[in-house]
């Protein structure tokens, strides 16, 4: 029986597609290996969001192609880069034996079998399609945590973003389908669900005619075994009062808002085609903090957008200083082909972009340190993830820390700890990113 190896790059949405492909292949009789030297087939599930991600995907394809000199017989490119640049991959990367785009990952077993028969399939261009049936998954996250994709695609059409070109229009999954998958995950030991979509707050608008994330959450909180529900990627203009009330009402829902505002200067927001203003963002944050005083708010910022003046950057800087986000990622603008912003005048030098990134991150480090020190003496719920041999401490994440993007909570205990245990930890020390404490 053939062994399948898979490398997945990019975001959690891409990761869930990879997990489904592994599930389909396993159900079709293939074996899974996590060692590429043991793989007969290697799949590279690519990212194509920004230039750096594209290059990383190409490098991964070339690296995996080296294994074709050993055991590997087939190299298959899937995902976002494959969807967007299929023709270029065919021309420039002859090492690739088949290509599968973002709307056709459910055909992966068929593609692999045809490739073994010498047929070099290229299946893409169906990015608006969503497989109707629920498909099997092989989780690549720790067994107590799982991503749950509630929608795909995006209708926001921000001027800097290629996601609608890659993943198509916004498409919600039905509530009953999502709840059914969550129940199955809980039965298999998952305690933490992380709901993901390009824009989770827009969930249900296409299916039910109204924003329905609050209704979906109401259906998920009753599932036995699920203890934490976390949501990623809130767009501020679509955060309704009902959604805030629902999050505040249920203990299972983590008071965690991942809200990528991208900028705070109104002129830049308008040119980004964002659907909000600085004033509206601030009002929404104030409303969230009033309803959930312990809420962790994470954001993402783009600096160096075409035409961004020093004054506009300073406006953003002062906004960040005022709001004091708990978590913040800052990225330099990437000029993506086929997006409106790529043709805007005033493209900035990389040195200016990086200087602004450094200035904003330095500000945020100071804010993060102050906010973390304010947790000294408090007790936080922590989900245990492992043991650190260097510090001789266990580590995990609090409700305010999502997997792979936020900090850790290190803790001492005299009791036995298993991964996935949820413990109460008193915080005794803090730095810019991580906390340290002891189990009580």
C-alpha cells in the first residue's frame, strides 16, 4: 500500500483542507506517513496569500521534489498557490505530477490514482464550489484542539487582498452540519473548538439572510465534552450586539476577539475598501470590553499601504497606544498582482515599511508587558500542552491565548499532568509574551 506524506503551509483554513485530504486518502486505502523519506506520494498544500508565502510554497515544492530521487513517485501541489498559478506550475515546475485547486480537494484520491496511471491532472478554477457531503478528517492539531471551518471564501474585496481570487465568494456551511461535525470531534476527545473562516462574523448571511454566528454558537455550547469555543477573524462592522451578548452569556465561549482591523486612519481604511472607520472600531471595542471586561482582543495591522503618509501612520500609532490591544501582529504591505492596491500610486520602499513595523511592534511590546504584569496574582484557566525540558515547567494556553499565534503559560505543579487537562494556574511572573505560575 502506498504511503502519503503531506506538507501544509499557510493558514488554519488551509490546514483543515489538508486534514480532509488526509482523511479522504486514508479512507481510500492509503497510509499516512509524517516522514517524507518514507512517502510514495508527497502533497504540498500551498499558500499564495502574499509574496513571502508564495516563495515559501515554491521552496517547499522544490525541497519535496528531492525525495523523487529516493522513494517518492509522485509530487502533487494543492491549495492556494496551485489554484492561482496552476499554469505557471505546469510550465516552471515539471517535478509536479498533478495540481488540485482550493475547490477540488475532495477529488484528491482520484487525482493520486490517476497520476499513478500516468495522467497529469490539473483540477482548479472551481473555487466557488463547496463539497456538499461532510468529508472525513485526520487532525493535525493536538487531539484536544481542532479547527472547525464554518465558511470559505470572502465577499469583502479589500483592495490589497487576493483571497476572493483564490478561494472565491463567501459560502457558509449549514448550522446542523457544523454542529454534527463538532459533536463527532467531541466524541473523539476534542475539548477546544476554534471556529475559522475568512470572515466569521459574516457567517450565515448568504444562507439565512442575516448574520448568524450567534445562533451557531448557541448550537455549539450544548455539546458535551467541548469546554472551550474560540472564534477567529471578526470583522468589526459585523460584530452585532446579539453576538457580543451571546459570547458574554456562555462560559464555554472564550472571551477572545481576533479582529484584524488592518489600519485605523480613515483615509487608509477607505482606500483599503474596509467597511468601517476608526470611530466605529473604537465604539465596537468599548462595547466588547463593557460586556466582557476580561476579553482578550487580538488584531492585525498592515503598515506601508500605498500612499501611507507619516501623518497617517502616526494616526494609527496613536490609536494603538490608546486602545492597548492585548495581542497584535504587524505586517508590511505586500503588492499582490491582480488586486486594485497593486496599481495604486505611492508604493512605499521596503525600508520605510520595516521602520514603521518596528516602531509599532516596539510600542506593542511595552503594552503587552504592562497588560501581562496586570495578571500577576490572578488565576487563569490553562489547557496543558506539554513539558519544557529547559525550564522544568509544564506549559499551556489560557483562554486568552490561541494555538500557534499567542503566548504560553508556564506552570509548576506536583501533580501528574496530561495534555489537554484544563487547570487553574496562579500567575506569578510575566514578560511581553508569556506568563509563569503554579497550579492551585
